[in-house]
């Protein structure tokens, strides 16, 4: 029978406050004494920093932000425990009067030590990729709609007589070239026509 390895006790509680270009990190022990002085680490350096400074026996908490899963994937294999906190609920538990990076880190560490982190589910990679694809398709659809709306507004603004059928159908593309428009408006029209054609084709190819 293979014995299970002993559980490594948590000796350090670390919070990582994520920003667009950097993370702000600090760590404390059970007595709320700083064992890892708060510091700023640039995103470009974070992977190297994490491998050099994080270790088994660390518990790490992160808040939900746009790039939280990228940081989670770096941190989780290096430490004993990694939790992702619901940002809004953390603020309800321990609202800080002074809004600074250091106070944010201390607030996160406090709820981590108290074992009252309002955790969110950590989706596996295939779920994250599916969500990313859905989000991408939504953004593509939104951009197509914006371009179509601009094209229809040109027709209305200049009181143009549109052709029969779908204004943006291939058979009607030559109609746009026949309209008397300023150079700037024509440039904008051609740009939006290109966006619609390109993104519609890309969308169909991934369906």
C-alpha cells in the first residue's frame, strides 16, 4: 500500500491584487505579520517571480478580474492552496475605507486567514476556451451590427434610394460605388463594407 504524502501546513497567506500591467503582492502569517512585504511586480516578470518566490506551504488568494485565469494557472502548481475570490462579495465582507493596493492585499489576506473567502468556481481549461469562443463570437456579432448600422445611417442621412433586397448583399455592392459621396464618407462606407464581408465570412467558417 502506498502511503499518502503528509499534508504541508500553511505557513504563509498571500494575496495577489491584479491590475492591467502589474500585480501587487503581499504575504502574512497567522499572526497578521508581514512575511512577504507588499510589492509591485510587472506582468511581464510575474511568471519568473512566482517560480522563484512561491512555494508549498503558501496559500494564495486572487480576485476575479479579466486575466485571473492566466495568473491562476501560473500560481496553482507552485503552492499548497489557491482560491479565487468573488471581488464584490469580498468588499462586502471587509470594506476598506482607504483604497490602496496595500490595503486591498491586506483585506484579501484577512479573509483568507479567516477561511471566509467567497470562492468562485474555477472552470477547467475546455470550459474557459468555450467561454472565450462565445465571447469572441459575441464581439464579432456586435462589430458587424455596428458597421451595418453605420451603412444604413448613410442611406438615411443622404436620402439615398436603396436597391431592392438586402442593402449589403453581394449583388448590391456596386450600388454603393454609384452614389455621389464625399471622399471621407466613401472611405468610411468601403471600410464598413469590408468589415461586414470579412467578419461574416469568418463567422460562417467557424460555425
